[in-house]
C-alpha cells in the first residue's frame, strides 16, 4: 500500500495513480543475472550531504524506496567510512518485507558487506554486534583486524595494496549474493565505476539547494565515462524525483517502453 507522500511514475508511460509498494518493487525488481545497484540521494545542485550527513537530504519518499531496495537485494555493500559516519545499525526488515523475501525463496535478511582497507571497524557497533546475518568484510591481504571482529564477521581478503573490488564481488557471488545494493560512500562508488562494476544507479533528487561545500555522490581518481540509460522517472508529491539508470540487460525493454507495474 502507498503511505505518506504519494509516488507516481512520470516517465516512461505515466501511471494513472500513486504506486503501491508491490508496484514499486516490480519497477525496481531483481535482475536475472548478477547485478550491482548503487543507491544515492543528492540535492538539486548535486550535494551528497546536508550538514555533513546524507540523512538531511532524505525525505519520506526516499526512505520508502530505500527500504524496498534493501528488501530486493542479497547483499548490502557499504564502505567502512560511511558505516562509521552514518552510524549504521543492524540491517533489519519489517515482517511484511521478510515475508516477501521468504516467498521469493530468499533469506529473511540481506547480508551486510563492508569494504575496509584498514579494518578500522568496531565489532561492538550494532551493524556487527546485532546483525541477524553474519556480515562480510572485504579487505586487503595484510590488514590486521581489531580484537573481536572475526567473532562477528567473515573477513574476505582480496588485494595486496588496496581492496580488489572485482575479486571481492566475485567471492560474494560465489557465496550466493548475486543481487548487490551499494549505499556508498562516494569513494567506493568512484572505485566501482572505475572498475566498470556498476550495473545500475538509483538516484533520488531532493528539491532543495544545499549550496557550496558538500561533495558529489562520486569521488576518487578520474575514470572513463560510462553510458547508463535512463529507465524510469518517479515523482513524489513533495517534489522529490527518483531516477533509475541501468545498463541494457539481456531481454530488457527499450527505454521508451512501460515497465511492469
């Protein structure tokens, strides 16, 4: 059912009314092959944070889609810096969303995956200590874990000088985590883009100007531009836009065709 500020499809093929959660889940869906989706929120002038946190940009419509994307994924990927700065808690879902996952033959909760080259992590943070599924940490070969981290998480060592993201994602998929959702931060997004590992970007545009100062949703070394066709545009009653860009998967409808709803 739809709650709060209604969300409607405006492109392609505008919907006749507000979208329900099941319709939104169908629009975003799960890919038929291994897939990495990145999800960010930004201001209309491109800021990735407000007063230092992404939370300041996220309203009810963004939180609604944010939760649905977590429901759809097998693994939730986040950089260690974002985990610390944003104060991540354990990845938990409501009972209706857990029921949806059970019906699809999925585990009740997605697996948290943390990318950390230094292993500067606190095992007592709720994201680890209270996790319903044992998290996975992608790290460098020589990184030394703090006491207690291996009690609450699996370490996957991939790369000598830095985390080899391609090797890390391959190991996640070997573990059955085919549908991955990355929630940042900007440096991880930049590194994934440089490695040509990003299949999809879901971008919420908040209707405000943050002004000068905050960075963009991507950061790091320059890399080649990569085409990512627009798949849909959703709009909420408060002026928030939700844009979905994705590669051309096998059998995907053309950009002008109406998604299933």
